[in-house]
C-alpha cells in the first residue's frame, strides 16, 4: 500500500490523520482488573506439577494448551480426544480464527487477548522453524459501524484502560488505505494494528505435536469418568472405549460443545451449542488485493472476515450467523442454500470486486456459549480432583496460550490470582435466571 505524501505526515513519519486519532499509545489507566494477567505474564518455568499423573480430555484450544503447560510443568499427561487434534467436528477445526482484543466493557478478556497475541508470536518464534511455517499472521483488524457511539465508544474506552494501540478512522480514510473495501454508510471505524489471524486447525495439531515432543501421550477415543472409580470424592480413572481405563491423579475435561452430552445433568441447562457458518470465497486470478498482507481482517454488523492467508490460501473468509446446534457427533455440517444470501449481500455491498467469484469451501462449526457468556474453570461438584474448563462462547480459541497456562496453574493449586475463582465458577444461581435476559438475544460476533 502506498504511503501518504511527506507533507501530509505528522510526528515521526506517522500519517497525520493516524497521529491525531491514534488511541491509548500504551498508557493503561487504573482498573480493578489492571493486574490480572495472572501467571500469564510469562511462560511457565517452575516444575510445579512434577510427578502428577494428569488426564486431559479434549484436544481443542482449551485442552491442548492446558495439556502442554502441564507437561512442561513436570506432570505426566495423557491427552485424550474423541477424533484427534484439529478434526473437522471440533470447534477449533476450521482453517482460521481471528485474534483481536475488541471486547467492549470486558477488561479481562481485552488484556488477556493482548497477551495471547504475544504468546502466539512467541510460540511461532520457537516452533515455526522446527515444524514448518508460522501460525499467526498480523495485518490488523478493522471494525466498521455507522457511528462512533455505542459499541465503538465502549470499545475505545476498554482499549484505553488496557493500553491497546488503535486508530479512529472515517470512511474516506478506510477507502484510501484499502480501496478494495467500500464502507458505504459505515462511516465510523476502529483499526487495531496488532490484531491478526491464526491457522486454527494447524495450530491445534501443532500444539499437540509439541506436547508429544515434550513427552506427553496422545490417545484417540471416547473418554468418560469411570463410574466405579469415584469413591471418596475423588476420581481414579476414565474409561476409554471400548474397554480401557486411563488412571490419573488429576482430570481436566475441556469438551467444548460435547459438555452437555458428557455431563447432561450439570451442563444441559448451562450451555448452548450454536453452529456458525463460514464461507471461503474465491478471489480474482492474479489479484492480490484480497490476500494477506494487503488488507486487514474486518467486521461489519453481524459478519466478520479476512483475506486469504498463506500457506493454505483457502480463500476470502466470511463468517455469518448460523443455526441452532445439535449433537456435535451427528450434526450435518453442510450449509443450507438460503444461508448463502447474507455473505453475498456483504460482498456486493463491501467487496463488489469479488462478488461474482465462486465459493471455494464452507465450514459449519459448533461453538459453545455458556449461560453467563463467560468461561468456566471450576471443580466438578462431586469429585475434588476433576476440573471442567470451557464456555469459550465463540471466542475461546484466541486465548488458548494464556488460558492453557492459567488452567494448568489453577487445577494444580498454583494460580497467582485466586480472586478470579468467582469469575470462572459454575454457579447454581445462574440457572435461576428467567426470561430473555438469561441468554444473549444474538449469537456472538465470532472472529
């Protein structure tokens, strides 16, 4: 992309508009959550779980990273997954996931997402040269809305408290920087330059491979608590179909949309498992405007997307709202014909130069949304050595490197911030909520 002419630039070569409209600049304001990066400020270095036998069930973003951190902390970890890391049924089984910090009013999520971006880069620096190619690609994220009030204003306030760098743009500036985008009536925009996209399926597989290289064991199969081993308030083993048992001192279930199936009495009324629709659109042959790094990821009301990314080059990605979820083992992942209307409308309005291109691939991914729209990281009510970690609420993947560290420390009693216990607790009072306030009226704006 072409820079502005020198006479239009401000301090230190920054575009004058950007200089005037850049937020925060790294200055964080005081907030009750200001220090809550927990042990996530630095990679785990202490062997705090030495010798423990740990079984982690679920190799998605929560489970895979938790297993890796526990293994590095000295535990002997067995990671069990029903279909294998990065499989097509998994919430994390799509090709890409957005990594951003724009969570209006959610200071903790914003700060942890910022730290997660650093962790993704650190993981790439260590393992991309060994295992072949980077996972995280940074090109920024653009949020387009009609006005700066409401959502955008609250996002800016949250970013200012967290010290997140951002820019406030208008439609003219958006069109100048990225001519392939047509803002139309969406004349207010926030741009987060540090945001990016991760190759999600490849990431789950790579985390599992690093875990294996660190000495962890990976098993494929359906695991469930062994009903005959739960005496004295402690679980001794899980069954692994058809007739195996895996013993452990500590168990972590990170099941995503499988929680209501595995623990129906506890989880059926606490979670929804909607399906989001993802489309990978073709780009014009030889036209690099819709490929990384020539445009950012983007969000318009109810729809998110980003350009095609190497090395997979799946296509121009669009995510829309989906449909109510079903059994994640049996649900049909085909996208119905009427679901193509919304992404076509977005292409015609915002990206008309690719509106006539073909659809290359689609995905239908289950997400799990908790009743509180918050993660839960809490003990099972019957077994003191069994932990449940989930409720990603369509956003959990990006936090994987940070949450895995936090979960590993919490379940072994080595967390630095016990005040977060209530934040992530499974509360019976949440089930007493009635009416439309109990669940969000719309599914999450998934990135």
